């Protein structure tokens, strides 16, 4: 109690009253995360011989110091504005070029662009299709659009290109053929719900790219339920909407990729989109740790937008979730005619997928791994209120 308050009480001689809990003491309580998670971070600073150092700057140490700061939060944080902070407490550094929270930019002391350049080189983000091929595909789609040939004949023409193309290029053409059989001639006036978006547009596209039963890889739509039902689901116990899984004998085995889907009407629900990103990141991290993977690919659908990420355990205790690229999902014939502009992006993603979503050699040592937040931590860390107008630095604007 302050001295001036004591003097005032002596003059007025008030009756004794119960003393409220001091505000400062309430602040000191802070956000009480799972003690096992806290100790796992505190007791495991990055090893000197396994740090990410670029151009003389120690990103591992800077990220670790940011984590220590986050362990002392005085109050819950908003997920929309702080998804990168929430991921950091699971030892995941989310790198989204041009969309980073100022706290991370300050932690990296002006060196962020060097990190992005390093990651572009690490993942060799490049790929291309011959322009003539893109032109030929466009002519086939135009023939279907003008009703010169049927959709089925257009699909057959596209699939007949298989023998002349490398694997990654043909998978892009196959995805295009799948979409050619599904897209609409005109935009509907009615809303396309999540189930419709998934089965008519997302599934043909992603199946063409990643489903490969001949090599024991299945793209599975494992968790599709209504948007209303999703509101009451927690962070990690509900299955992801999409899983790319290796078949192990007669069982589902290692997961190579995860995805989440939100329909167009939910595209401005930044809380739900950030929670989806947090979920696929934690699922990907668990698959790396459990299955000894070099990397895991993830895909987030927000309305017509499809964003690709790659997660890898880059250094001791430092998992990097890097945004590779984004594309617009074709819904109409006009969209599909423009889809060729994204072919090179998809070839790059497929090359990264083939190179990184494999078993790690040498195997990952347990000492490099870190714990992730659980549902109880999430509930304590994240502010309960949801506001669609709240700032979201990681938001993608629809193209």
C-alpha cells in the first residue's frame, strides 16, 4: 500500500475492509504453461556445434532468447496477431516472406532477408515447364470451353502426354486434367460450402499432385466435417482435413503431409485460419519426430487460395516452417485457362516434396527434438475472444 494512502486512512479513520489483491501480484502470475514444456525450453539452449548462423548472425540463439521471453508472458495473446509467437513455444519458427511480426523482426536484428535467402537456396525453389507445353494445355482447355470437344476428350488429350514428360511435370498436367472434369463454366451465385469446395475442386487438384498408390502414397481426406462442428474442436486431437500417408503393409504408416480447408465465407476468419496453420505445423513436427523425416509438406486452403509450407528440423531445437508459395484454385473454365501461370510453382513444390519428404539420414537424435504445446497450453496461452477485424500480420489476401 502506498504511503499517501496510509496517511489518508489515518486522517479519516475508516473501518477495516478486506484488501483487494494487488494488481502487480496478478501480473506476476502470468500465463502458466505446462511445466514440462517450460523446462524443456529453458534447459535446452541450442548447442554451439548445431546452430543456424548466417552471415555471422546466430539465428538459433536469437530464436531461443525470444522463446525465453515468451515464457514470461503476463497475459494471454491473440492468436490472429501472434500465431508466430504461439508456434515459437513449440520451437517452430514460421517464416513468411514479407509477413513477419515486428517482435521476430526485432529479434533477428535486421537479418531476416538473409534468412529468407538461405532458405530459398536450401529448398532450391525453382522449376519450370516448357512454354510450348503450357500453350498446348491452354489450347485443349479452350477447346473444351468452346464446346469443340467434350470434357472427357479433353481429359484424354491431357493424360496422353504422360510418356513425353518428366514425373513432376506430368503430375501437374494430371491435376489439370482432374480439374478439367470438375470446374464450372460460370461462377455460381450461391456459396460453395467447405464439403463442396473439398470434393469438387481441392481433391482433384491435390490428388493429381500427390496421390500415388503405385508407390504406396495415398492422399486421404481424413477429417472433413462441417464448419459449425469444427468450432468446438481442440487443437491437436481432431484429425487434419487432409493427410498424405505411406502404406505400410496393410496399415497406414508414415504421414508425409497435412492440410486444412476453409471455405470462402471463412476466408476472413483469421482466428480459424491461424489455428489451422498452428495445427498442421504441430502435426508436421510430430511426424518428423516420430518417423525420422527430413521434412513434411503441408497445404492450407483458404477459400480459393492454396498455400504450401515445408517444415524441417533445421538445427538443434529449431524447426523451420517455411512458406513455399501460393496459388489460386481454379473454380471455373476461365480460372483453368489462367492456371498455366502457376504450373512452374507446382513443379517446384513437387520437386521439394520428392527431395525433402523422405527418411532422414543420419537419423535425428532425440537431443535435437523439442516438445510441442498441448491443448491445455493452447487454452492458457490464447485469448478467448475472436475478432475478424483484429490485425493479422500473416494473412493472405485473396487474388
